[in-house]
């Protein structure tokens, strides 16, 4: 069966109470082609639920359980963007990461029963985190970290008080990517999926000058005080910055892209801004989604 072009009008956004989910849900609700956005989050977004005239509505629901509170809402949409996770931070434990994977599985099992055309999965740069350090760092350079390279989940760094290894978090994202591909293939052209390996998008204004080697804007150490390992971590984090403007444009493009141009019904793209000298390759996102990033972290950092 040949998949037809996708033109969504009603979208479910999971994890819509979080940093990324809320930014994307609110931006989609402003698009002229969007009739409805259902934001799903375990914590009810009561401050947004009753906004007059908005196409965005929030519901409180738990994706770890396949119950009517969110399952029935799938009958009202033709696309889903999935941000929700039990712990959306890279220091997630194995138990938290497995539960997050269960949420992805629950969604895709229900989507497979319905005529939903597009599923966009918020994967993570941590699916490729081991390329930050040797020996895998030898394989990359500016523009060479493509989605064709084998996954290598788990970034290692020191956050100022402890060693952090995002292996559990990154592994759950790679598993989610593979599940997307399997369900899309089994759908025989009904469903197309995009896994976006999201870079670093801070809360609020998301200023790249707030990025530190610690993996948190809370660090006060200046770049001139860092050892070689910390300098490498700082470069890695800065290079994966994703601005608010590029974040929302990327996910809108992932919803609307014509899958007839894709090499398979399920694709993976890197999700970062156009940061000068970065290893992350954006050719696939540009070609398959029409993504045109407009921001560069270093224009702000060096200003």
C-alpha cells in the first residue's frame, strides 16, 4: 500500500505540561491549519484549560495505564507528538526509563488500531551520547554525526557533584525509535513515524549562554576554569542547542512532511539548531522534513 501525503488538523501532544511539550502544543495551536490540540499530561494544566477561544485543551491522564481518559481522545486526532516520560531528564534510572518506554508502547499499540497517519516521537541526542568521547569520537567531526551511524546511547559527564551516565535514558530512546519503525512497517502504509533526536532546549527563554558543562544552568563555573573533560562536555552541550523557534518549527515540519519522499515509513532526524561547527548533521531533517533552522547558538554566546 502506498502511503498518501499527510495533512494533520487535530493533534495530541503528550507531556504537554513539560518544557518541550508545552512550547510545541502552544505553537501548534496558533497555526491556521490546526483545528484542535489535545495536551495530555499526568499533571493537569489548569491554568490553560479554560483559555477562551483556544483550540488547545489539556487533559490530565497517566499513559502508563491504557484507560479511556486518553485512549478515547485518540479517536479525535489524526497525529500524535509524544514527549511524555516518567522522568524526562537524562539521569533517569533504569526503572524510570523502562516505564517511559511502556508509555511509548501503550501509545503505539492504541494508535495501531486507528486511522492515525503520523506519530512523532521525541527521541534524544542521548541516543548517540557515547560519540562524545573516545573511541567513538574518532568517527565524527563537523557534520558527520548522522542518523545513519549505529546508535550509541549514554552520555558521560560530571555535573559538578557527581558523574552522570545517561545510559538508561538513552537506551529507552533507542528502543522507542525501533518500536516506531516496527509499528510503521506493520501498518502497511497507514502510519508514518518521525523520531526526532532532540538537542538541548532549556526552559523559558532558552538562552544558549545559560548552557554549562554540568548539564544544568545552575553551574556558576566559567568556561576558563574548566579542565579538558569539562571543556569537551561544554562544547558537546552547546553544539546540540535547539532554540525555541527552531523547536516549534521542527515539530510542525515533522507533522506535515510528505512521507513519499522518505526512504522508509519511519525516519530518524537530528533535532538541533544550525550551530556553527557542530558534529550533528541536519541534512536528513532538511531533505525529508523541509526543516530550515534559523538560529545558531554561537551568535548569542559570542555576542
